[in-house]
C-alpha cells in the first residue's frame, strides 16, 4: 500500500481546472479551420486562384468603355464577390459533405465543444478567405490596374463581401447535408457558375440579355454584386433593396439547411 501510494498521486480536488472561455474556443476552432483549409491546394487554387486569374486576364487587359468605370475597377469588385461566394459554397457544400461521409462531423458533434462552434468557424473562415481575395485583387488593382479607391470605399467593399457571404454559407450548408461527397463539387459548380453569370459578376448587369436582367432580382449573387459595386461608388443603386434581398436569401438558406439537416439525420 505504501509503495502504491508513493507512485500514484491523487488529483487535488480543491484546485480549479482552467476552462477555456467561449470566445477562446471559437477563436481556436476558427484558427484551425482556416489552417486546415489553407493546406488544401485544390481549395486555394479553385477559390482564391480563379478570381485572381480572371482579374489578370480580363480586369487588367480591358480598358475603359465609352462611359462608365474601368474594367479594372468594376471587375475588382465583382470578382471579389465571385471568389467569396465560391469559397462559401465550397467550404460548406463540399466540405460538410466530405466531413459527413468520413465521420468527422459526427466526431465534432460528440466532442465537448459548443454545438455552433464548428459551423461558426466555417462561416468565419469563409469571411477570412473573402478578405484574402479582396486583398489580393486590391494589390493587383492598385499596382497594375490603376485603381484608386478611397479608404472608406475599400472598407465598404471588404465589409459587404465578408458579411454578404453568410447567405451563401447557409445555402452551402444545405447542399453539404443533401449531397454525397462525390457529387458535391459538380453540383456546386453547376449552381454557382450560371448564377454568377446571371448575377452580373462576369459581365455588367446592363450588358446581359433582357431575360437574365429580369430574373437577376431573384439571384443572391446579383444583390451582393451590386452592394459591392455601390460600396466603391461604381453604381448608383440604393443599398436597402439589395440588403433586403440578401436577408431574404439568408432566411431561405437557413430553412433549406434545417430541412436538409433533418433529412440527413433520419
């Protein structure tokens, strides 16, 4: 008994165990989610590389039209939206589908972690990648494209792109719970690319065919694109209708995500 007591040390129950704060838990979960995503070359190449490549090919090569802003100004805002939306849809649509199939999502649910922390980390990661895309496009635009926005315009663009990604995170979450991992990338692209075109992210809304202009009001990408363009003073649109459009899209996305989650749990 003496030998056993000499080798074992009982914990002092009077000592308080340090419990990480809720804020620190969310921050750590977001950090590791961002780091995990950063280490995925296919995500970085597809989500960050594509808008930067498009901007190099089109934004910096097309000049100013007869009237209106330079392509380097207009496409900087719309490609920032396109990259952020793609990141949100792929992080959730493909990421959640893969994590469900591998059992990682089940492990996260069983872990002693606040229930919303994992999904909140994904939302914040999508926002952070939106900020990265804006920063890269801003670097190219200011150094090569002659873009000269005031600081307030850059802040407005960054804020609108990051906050505007939330509805697309919810739609991506619905796709992640509804799709198998093998088919998720194709379905996400099949949804994302046509809606990006119809939303005026690749061509100005005024240059689209009349039928596409008519349905653009129902396309969330259109509302976020116009908010981004308005934040840098390139379109005269009032912000309120587009904020309302994104809010409606967020409610619909939340409802779709909740329905997909219930169906996946059966």
